[in-house]
C-alpha cells in the first residue's frame, strides 16, 4: 500500500458558505467525498445518482456527525441526457456554485449489460441517447452538466473570487486506442472490436475527461479547473469486476494500490488546495502530486479542440 501525505484539517480550509456539487455522490468515492467535505462545514452539498435509498443513507451518515452541512440529493441518470439536464437545471437555481466535482462514472463494463435506468431494460453498450456507454456517462453527461452550470460558476467566481471544476480522470488513459486516442466515428456504437475492449472504452473516456478539462481551463481561465486521478483502490468499480479484470487492475498497479478509505482523498485535496498553489488544467495524482503520466494524446491540442467541437455539436439540442 502507498503511504499518502494528507490531513483534512491541514489541507482543506473551512468551507463555510461554499456550495458543492458531487456527481455520483450516492456511493463509492462520491459518497466518501461528500462525507469528508461535510466535515469541513460546507454550507450545502448536492449529490446526484439514481438510487434514492443510497442517497438517503449518505445524508443520514452526514447528519449523524457534528456537521451542519445541508445535503440534497438530485435524481440523475447519467445514461440519459434528459435526466442530466434536469438535474443541472435544478442546481442552476442556486445563488452560487463554488465547486463541481465530476465524479460519477463506470469502468470496464461489457458491451451488453442490464442497466437500471429511468427506462430500465437491456442496453447494448449504449446510453439512452445512443452513445457508447463509458463515453456517454463518463464524458458527455458531465460535459452537459458543466456547460449548463458554467454561467453560475462564472457568476460565483466574479462575486466570491473563485469557482472550481474538478473532472475525475485516471492513468488508465494510457490504454486509449493507439493511433486515435478517441475514435470519434464510432462513439455511437458499442466499439466492441478491441482485444481489451472494455478497458480501452474506459480509457478513451478517461482521456476525454482529461483533455476536456484542459480545454476548459484554456477557454475559461476565470474558473480553476483541476483534474484528479483518485488512484487505484478497492472501490465498488473494482470489487464488482470479474477475476481476470481484477487481476489486470492489481497487476497494473503494483505498489500503487491505496487503502480502501483513501481513494477519495485526492479529489478532496483539489477542493481545498489554495488557488495560488494550484496549476490550472493539470492532472494531480494522490495526493496533490502533479502527474508525469501524460501520453502524447494528453497534450495534443488538436485532439482537445476536436473533442470540444464534437461535444458542443452533440450537446447543441440540450444547450439551445
């Protein structure tokens, strides 16, 4: 296990008056992040997810502490852009939004699965809107949330001096498709044609999280965008994998695996690091270390611009 240097009270100042949105905050790293941030007395935290019971458990756990943070659950199915837009509009009614943590995600799912959505039923590796499942949930849903909430984040930055967007990426992006990085022409298919297909689809989406975050930082410098890699830990995303896929995770992260209760530390650190000490648009590894794990795709400005333009075109009906 890796020894991490992180102390909540030292590294995250009091978050009094702050309003924070954590996507996928009903379970896993998102729920752990919400609970830890509540300990720094954020005024309000929004968590999104599909499971009301899980959401209420997170809220109850936070209420059981000494925290006075108000926690609100917003139903959101990240595989359904209509649901995503509705959730984002709900948050947009707030007078401020200080931090948006784009945490929700899936990992290494096969191209055919049962996914409980608002229209429950078989999903052959595609979201309700027809996008490859990893790319639709991990990237496109978050892009819609970010673009919908950009005006509120900009207003918060003007009025209160700062606002942050924290996309969650992963060093697994090194497995993104060779020769492409992102295979745009096939993003509306299951992309079920790679030897390590489930991992390459996941890696493609995590590369998108990174380069979209870097492009956000370039286009909207008034908002601090810090990209966080949680690092490998035994979250539900890992524990739910089959034997072979677990072996891939563990063997690929020898001497890097974190204790079970540490996987959320890095994204909590990005919430608290002083702006003057943060590097805009960069990827941080646990905890608070600038990454040296970039591939050439990560720094490809043409790929980042193409992803931005593709995303804007796909989201045009939702942003009109």
